[in-house]
C-alpha cells in the first residue's frame, strides 16, 4: 500500500493512500451483488442480470460509490496503521483518482491526537493518607446501625425533632385548595426535611389532638410553577406522636444486626476491619488521583482537538446509558424520574471530558515509554473478569473485544498502577508548599509581586 502523510497543523494533516486493484475488484463485486437483486433490465428477470450486461447498460462507474463505501473503512484503517497515526473523529475523504482497472487513490483530511511530552511520572509527591480507624469511627457506625434498628413507640407529651407524627392536613392558597395539598393519616418524621421548609418546625411542641394552622411559603424554585413563591395555609391535625426506642447495646443487639457474630466485641472488631478496608480503598483512590494530577501537570500536551472531547463525551454517555439498560432501567424512564434529559446528562459529562482525555493521553504515553504490554494469560483473565462483571458469556465477550483493545486496556491499567505504586506520600504541609498552595508561600509570592 502506498501511503503518504503530510502534517498541516499540530493536530491535522493529509493522508494520501491507495486502494489496490484487488480491493477495488472485491468492492465492485460486492456492490454488484447487493444491487443485483433489485435491478429491472428490459428482457431480463428481476435479479438475474449478469455483470457484463449491467456494465453495458449502466457502466461499471455506476458501482463506484457503493464499492468505495465497502472498501474504504479497511483501507483507511490500514493506511493509518502504516503511517503510525492515531486519528480522532471522522476524516474528510475525497478521491484523487478512480480510474477504471487501476488502483484508486484517496486523500483524507485527518485530525490526530496531540503530541505529549512526558515530564516526571515516577515518584510524584501526593498528600499522605490516614487509614487509621479510630474508636469514634467504630462507635459512630455502631450508633448508625442502632438507629436503623430502632422501633417507634407511642409518646405522651409534646412532639420533638426526630419524632414521627401522624397527621391530616389540608392546604389552601388564598382560601382555595390546590392539587397535592391534602392528605389523611400521613406519617412524617420531624426534622427529616421531606416537607416544605418550615412545615415540620411548626409541629414541634404540639401534642396529639392539637389542630395547627401551619403557614409556609413555597420556594421560588419549587417544581410546580403555579405554587412557587406563594404563601400556603395548612389546616393540620396531629393524631399521634411516636418516638424512637433504641435497642440496648449488648450481645443480642450484635447478633440481630449481624448473624455472623455472637458478641458486641466481635461486631466492633468486624466493623473496624470493614472501615479499615474502606479507608484503604479511599486512600488508594486519592493517591491515584493526586499522582495523575502531578503527571499531567508535569507533561506538555498540545491543544486537544474538539473531536477528542466530543468522542469522549459520546463514549461516556453511551456507557452510562448502557449500564442503565443492563440494570433493566429504560433511559427515558430514568430521565422522567430524575426530571432531566439527554442534553442535560451530556452537559454534565462534558464538564470532565478534558481532564479524562488528558489522563488518557499521558497514560498512553507512559505505555509507550515503558513498552508496557499484556500477556496472553492477562488477556484471558480480563475476558473472564468482564464476563463476570457484566453477567455475560465468556465466548460473547471474547468475540466482542479485539486483541488490540484488550492489549490497550491492560497496558493502560499497568501504567496507572505504575504511577500510583511509585507515588511518594508526604505531609499535607509539604505537598501544599511544593504545589504552591500553602498560605505562607502564597503570601510571600504576593508580597514579592507587589514589590516588583
């Protein structure tokens, strides 16, 4: 294959390449095979016209566009590979020559990935992470589980924050009822914030049997526009008050909340181990994020083409919607529940697109610099892991992913692990000083700037 690459800018260029006579012939044959079924030529039954007759009636050139559509994708991919170009987005392809019986020559205007010059990527300083689990952390988790296992009992006296009340209410605006403003025997936890701001507070201090005129103003950004910003009166009757009764902290409580333990001490030990594992995972994520920030900061990356940003957004959006479908959630139903739409979701995803692209670029540069690869065993394990994660058949996953895709993903992950494993944890003060974020250094720099 004859291939010529000429750069026209930092991330643009023109790729000229040939499509061999053999490939052209295959494309013409395929194009004729597809069009033959629908051909109506006088004197011939539909779908029974020979290639020779077709050429006599219409000319071989009538097949060129369909043939080109068939052969172009593979020819373009092969040309990119031979020229060692990483293209992004869709190229603008135009024919240079498509002479009969000859190889075809194409010219593609291509957008490429920006050049990346790595700086330091090993030994990046990151803030030291504290993974120690304190007694107060364990106590807080015990209390959370205790609250979750509390029972509600009737209470005499006044309602207090945290109590659950049963109420009837009827809302009016300017003396007129409105949709959704009334209910009977509604259960409401005071202080939960589930009602309009101010509603729950006005029930605190009242007793069962009390009738309360609750007056509130709907927020200006309230979902129902006909109610937003308006004052409403709720004629409210308080039927009963219930308060939480917490279980006693003993071995029986421990067994109730976790069948795998027999004593409260065992429960505390298990919770401590769980919190330790969670903190270590969070620490690893924090180290990874800080280390990658440092690698990107040290690297020099040419301007990122908009096509790369849009490609990232498309990929992230498709992945997000795909995950919803795998969970049995229809995207349109999701948008209705969340009161959003695809455009809103796309905008949210786009906010982090540039950072994701930069991360991907520097990781791929590290893969190249370190000559990172994937073994056959690693690829097989990756397929098994993906099959398990997405509840798919191993054979289906293997058929879906190419060897190059597996190689790329594993190598990039190795690059990420290399950056993380080689990160150097330092004190918060050292990190802030090194990154120009500590207050004393900033004041000093500001003072020097003023003197200048």
